[in-house]
C-alpha cells in the first residue's frame, strides 16, 4: 500500500509567525534603519523566538529582501496593469502624464489605503535608496518593470535620448520618494503653509513638476549632458 506523503505546507501558526516577523521588521527597519536593527529586536517586537526568524528567513539580508519583495510584488502587478490599460487606451501614444500616473498612482493608492505597512514601506524606500547594497535589492525586484516604463516614456517622448531619460527617471523617482516618505522638511521651509501629510496635494504637484521636467529634457536632444 502506497504511503501518503507528508504535506510540506506550513501550518497556519507558522504562516502567522511569518507575517508577524515581516510586519515587525518592516516597521523597525523603516523607523530605525536596517543597520540599526538586530534580528533579536525584530523577534522581541514580533513576540517570537529569535531562532524562528533564522528558521523561516535565514539571515538578516534575506529578511530584508522578504520585507521588500512582499510589497514590491503587489506594486509591480498594479503598475503593469495600469501601464497596459494606458497603452491600450491611447493606442501606444501615451502622454507623459499617462505614464507617470501609471507608475506612481498605484503607490499613492497603496500609501493611502489605510494599511500602515505601506507608509512604513515608503519610509523604508527612502532609507534604502541611499544605501547601495540595499538599493540593489529593489533593483532585483523592480528592474524589469522599470524597463517597461522606460519604453513607455520613449513612446511619450520620442525625441528624448537614453541618457536624459535615465536622468529624468531617477530625478522623478527622487521627488516621488520625497513625497511618499512624508518628509516634514517642507513643513519647516514653508513655515506651516504646506504640509507633507497632505499627500494628495503633494502628488498633484509632483506629477505636474515631473512631467514638465521630462518634457524639458526631451526638447533639445542634441545638447550636451
């Protein structure tokens, strides 16, 4: 008689522990910084045994990647769907604003969804982008999607060259990170006239600013960088 194979699926309790670990790590990494947080601190916050983190995720680098991958997977799916809808609607003739909205509106929707994890994700993106080894994690998970948007921007800006497009995309990303991380710097500079917490207003200004800048880069394709 054939023996029934033992299931390799994780038990619900193990899955629950995974989520608790990921949520604690995400929050602590965002607030304190990845390098400032130990696996022991994550375990205490998640109310799990420290050994369980090693068991489920291996080392700290793998845990960081798991934290990022969980959010980026959802973001990538939403962005690609939005881009496909735009290209279909415009018959592959999108405006710069169309492409920008396809790329950044999903981030706005997630950020304002009421799930605090997405706000921690935005804070974490701001921290990790400045750390080369950690920025590589994002690139591994987002590089292919970024190439799709690169091609879409070329449709919207047929006179722009690859060098200026890459500069434009990186400068746009920097502005986006500033908006979504809700950095209070603008509150101080404006002496309270503008609030970083007004994310909808910030998003509108960001799209207008980014679209203008990208078009300006495409105006004179023969100029020197």
